[in-house]
C-alpha cells in the first residue's frame, strides 16, 4: 500500500470548503500554517486577505461573514495565535455568525522541552463554538481520510445551520511544510448545504382574547422583510406594539424605535398603561436599559423569548388572527414616542457641541444606503436617542459588547461590500483596536468617526462610578495617544473637528465616497458631555 502524503488532507479541504460557500479566507502569518496558505492562495477559488494581528483577523472575518451572510474562514499558526481569535469567536457565537476557524498545530515532540509555540489547541473555544474536529498528524489510509473529510464537511454544515455559529478545525502538521500540495485524491465528496427553512417556534403563547396587550421586542438582527411584514400584520389586528431599535434593522413607521425616550418620558399613569400582558422577544440583544427595567417591573406579564434560529413569522401571523382592530395600545406607545422625539429635537437644536449633538448631526446627514457600525459604549447608547433612518443599516457587536473589535469588524464588512460604511466609536475603543487599520486592502468605502471625549465617556454617563475615588484613573482611563499620529502611522488620512462649525465643514467629506478622508476625530474633550446627556433626561423625568 502506498503511503498517503502527509499533507493529503489539506489538499482535500479545498473542494469541501468551496462547496460549502466559503469564498473569503483571512490568513494570519506563520510557518506551521504554510500548507493552508498554499491551499487557499493557489488558483483563484478563494479571495485571501492577510491580517497579522489574530485578534483583529477574527473580527475582520466576523464583519465579512455578517455582511455577506456567508461563512468566512480564518487561518492561524499554532500557539497564542489560536487564543487571540477567542474574542471574535465568542462574539460570532453570540451573533450566530458562521466562522470556520482553521488552526495549524505542532505534533507533540518526544521531549516536551522541544515543544515550541505549543499550547493545548483542542477545543479552546469550547463553549463558544458549535463544534471541533482535530485531524490526526498522519492520515492512515484513504478510507480514514474520507471519513475525516466528511466529518469536516458536517462540521462546516453545522456552522451554517441556524442558529449559525463558528466551528473549529485543528490541524497538527508534520514537516516538511514547504512542499507542493498533492492533488486531491477523493472524488465525489458530497456537500450537503443545509436547507434554508427555519423551524417555527414550538410554543405558541396563550394570549387569549384580542384585548390582551402584546409587546414585541425585536432584538439585534439583519431585519428581514417577511418578519417586518408579519409584525405589521400583528399591529393591524391586536392590541400590540413592536419595539425595534436601530440594530434590529426592522424599520416601519408603526414600530417604536426609541424605547429609551418613551420610558424616560412617560408619566406614571402612562407607564401603567404601557404595561403589557405578554412580552415576546426575538432576535439577539436589545440595548435599552430602561426597557429591560420596564420588562422586569411588569410582574403580571408573561415573558417569552423565542429561540434564536427559529422563524417567528408564522407565530406572528397566527397571533394576529384575522379581525382588524383599532390598536389603542400602539397609539399610546407612538404618542409618547412622537412627543419625546420632538422634545429631543428641540433640545438638540439648543444643546452645545458634544458627543450627543455631533452624533445626531452625523447620523442626520448620512446618505441613504450607508452601513453604519456603532461602537460599543456611549456611541450605541447615544444612537438610541435619535430617530432611526430606514435608509441606513445599523450594526454593532452587541453579542458580548466588547470594545476590542469594532474597527476590525467594520473593516471586514466594508471589504466585501460596495456600500459606503461609516463606523462611529469612542477613543479608547479606537486605540484598543487600532491594528484594524493595519491592512494592505484597507477598504476605501469605510470612514471612521472617533468621538474623542478623553477616555471611557460611558462611565461619566452612568450613575455611580463618579462617586468613587478610583473613577478618573481606573474607570475613565485617559490615554496619552495622539489619534492623528496613530492614524498617520498606518497611512490613513485624518482630520479633526473641535466644534460644531468645524464638524459642519467636514460633513461633506464624510459623506462623499470619492473623498479619501479616512478618520475624523470629533474632539469633545472640552465639552460637558455628561451634563448634556443627563440634562436631556432630567427634563424628561421632571
Ligand atoms: C474588551 C473590553 N474591555 C473592557 C470593556 C468595558 N468597557 C465598556 S465601555 C469602556 C470604555 C470605552 O471607552 P470609549 O471607547 O472611549 O467609548 P466612550 O465610553 O467614550 O463612548 C470599557 C473599558 C469592554 N466592554 N470590552
């Protein structure tokens, strides 16, 4: 029996991954993963992107996969490189995004003293991935090779099956690594692409007569039209309201998009009337803290959360029934929202330059079709106070809300899209993920606004941290980094706006796809950001 080439399994991976829809591969440099680099870069089946920092590479892959709605592969060498993917893998798991992680590994040495760049790579993302498979160092024969490849095929299919998510394949590879890969030896590997049909949620809540009040909470998601249609149907037939924040990407005039404003502005009597009999939540995360507290304060409400990966459309249609009615419950929600939105608009006209006014102005002028990425921290919270623009799409890494990958995620998303992208983020998040700028294919359709309020401004908005002695040094954490020099170090064009007039002068460049401006620092270090924010709510609470 002829021995099987020690890299034969690498050659077999190409057709399987291609067959399952992988087109984009992020390659982080290393030696042990050289055979994988050879596989993906030879021919033109895959579009390969080089990213050095694996933490950034993972988030770039996440951004790509989310924008494309397709799986994306990310390849690393052995050792800490594998662990550096963990934040993005965990976020992808929460957001149900299919990443296929391929990590090269070293066969164990006879003497442990010779183990170099070695860590235990068996299932390091254990609770954050949908599955793991490790190839043997040397494939024994063709039949076990075929079995292993089928296992990978099933694993990647699992990544795609709703709820989608990341999977991990570990490949201990023996030397020599820099030799031509053999031809694929397996023919007719069947690729089973999972069906598109989602299961309908099993439990239909017993809502009883048409007078029961239903509050639907739409979490973060891509905003499918059929879901939107089913929700609109529900609103026409029941005493129901739909709360759909910007990152739910569900936009209808009848949806409530600013629950923070509604709940902050409602009188006690209104709050009592807003209390529902049933709360039905679907999709991923909801941002509004007041909404969470409101839901918790309705002890009589039946709370249901639909499983991710199920299709709520049938459920909403069934709940709707057939008899149209006057939806007084919705009128109440929308009445308060309209009143509070008008109040905020007039507040913004008078309020001085700062994070809130700058952000509102930027979101106001963005051209339709722009993909807006919102940094975790104060940015996403400010954005909840501004009416949703149905012509924009909104994204944020709210799965685990890390500040460590917002830039890289937006970069990945823009790299695979023709649409204009705008990322708005805080200064700490920008400095943290500045390696996101380190990319030879940096997308020209991405512009980045850094709201520089001199550290973690979110902590100034919260009630509590500023009463602590450690607040400035250990919570806000001012940084000494010049954003201009940092942008310059990566060769990105940079401008700064330190007041409303300067911002106005930059808005045209920000909205112009042909303008090469990359980073706009909105310097609000001299502004009273927290006072402006708090006075907005003080007025509504009074
Ligand atoms: C990886 C990670 N580390 C720490 C945190 C906790 N955290 C949340 S917001 C924040 C400050 C972010 O500051 P900045 O990016 O400047 O945004 P701003 O608060 O000014 O809007 C920190 C440290 C986190 N969410 N993720």
